[in-house]
C-alpha cells in the first residue's frame, strides 16, 4: 500500500486529469462553399485544437450533432462570405458551442477567437499590400516556466503533494490504533520506554517509506511525464522531509485520538484528501474562491507544499522566495508533533 498506491494514483491522475483542450469535435456548415470559405475553414481546422467530424447541410444537422455529443462545436460560414471579404466588408462567422462543459466551451471560444483574429489580420495586411512585420503592433507572447502550456507540467508537481499528504497521514493513522485493537498497547505502557521514544519509533519507519515515495514520485514525474525539474534537489528533499514530518505526525495524532483503525483511516482520509485536493491550489485557483474559503486554505499544509513543488520544479526558485512556505511547514510540524506527544502522554497516564 505504501509504495504501489502512490504510483497508481500518480499514473492515473497524471494521465487522466488534464486541463488541455485539444481535438474538439467540430461540425462544419459552409453555406458559401467558395475557395475563400474553404481557406478559412482550413486555417481553423489545421490546428490541433479542432477536428472536423461531420459536415452539415442544415441547422437540424448541427442541433442533432450537439444534442447527441457527436460534436462539441459547430462552425457556420454565412452566404456571400468570400464576396464580402473581397469587398472589404465585415463578415460574421457563427460558432455554436456545447456549453454543458463550461470550461471546455470557454477555451474553445478563446481558441476560435485567436484563429479568426489572426486570419483577419492577414487579410487586412494582404489588402493593404503590407507584410505582418510592418503592422504597427505585433503580438509575440512569451510564456515563462511552462512554455508549451501543457497542464501536466503543473498538475504532476501538485499531484505529488496531494498524494504524499494522503498516504503519509493514512499510514500513520493506523499504527497506534492497531496497538489498541490488538491489546498490545498495555504492554508498551508497561515498558520503561518514554513517550518521545514511542512517537519516534512509530514515525521513523513511515518517514523512510515516505522519503522513498517522494523519490519515486519525482522520478516518475520527470522521466515518465517529462515534467522539467529546474530547482535544487537538496532543497526539494529538505522541504519534502519537513512536509512529511507534519503529515505523518497528523496521522499519528488521529490514530492516538481515534483508537480504532477504521475510524482513524476515515478521519485521516477526510482530513487530508479533501483539503489537499480542493483547497491547495492544485487544480482550482485559490484566488477565484470566496473570501471565507480562501481564509481556510491558509491552514492547509498542502497549499504551501504545492507552491514549493511548482516553484522548484518549474521556476527553479530557492529558499529566498519560498522561505514563508518553509516556515509554515516547520511551524505546523512542531505544533502537530507537540499535540501528538501531549495526547499520547494522556493515554499513557
């Protein structure tokens, strides 16, 4: 469970969870049927964003395709499209999008708007007899840190944080509860072992397991998914160990309080997976959340570890930028370890 489950989750989520919108199924209704309209459609469909799946003869064909899911987008070229363009008139092209998936619909419209803007610019430049380079303003966007804009490059690092938070807490949430259920806790209490030694003995094996999981996850992320690693590996390992201390101690605290493996595992899953997946900025932008929910995210350790992972993986930044996140992880680890020590002591007494 400690080694296989993290890898399964990483491969499943890494391949299945993507925000890239490619190969949108497109149905075309060309009412003009001229060389100009075919040229516009060719410009639109030659990109990786759109794939023509059908040709419509009537609007009923479009409605049927969108209703059945055969197509996600419909392009309608009006009559006299080519003639109006040749005469320098403004022409409207209709795009009908399946809005049941609002995120995909929004991205599809942005793609289409960019393509039509580029096409209009080229037509205007050709009519004026100038090249695109001679236009007064030419946009040349440059993307930093994720040049290809592939979602896997920021999903995989965040996914490592979510998986480690869940696995670490889940593993240690069973260790003390198992002692109570098996009746061996009384034997531990009778020994001269002190509380800090008991806690350390419970944490160290899983600490080693967690470290191996981190190394395996980073190796899979860089070698299998091709995510760039631009930062310092020693810094990454140091901050990952700091995060593991807090996550493992949280699981141990839950195990001490629950005294039942079933209850402890359920509480650990709810306390780690949901906050790490929903409130860490892993998938959903924290800035778009309501204010009260943004305030809650400040106590989610996965939020800071996700920031650290993305910063080290993609930006190559160091502790001079990530010191605040590192300080929070350290403070959380100290607080949770102290809470686990106090709870264990009460049970021993």
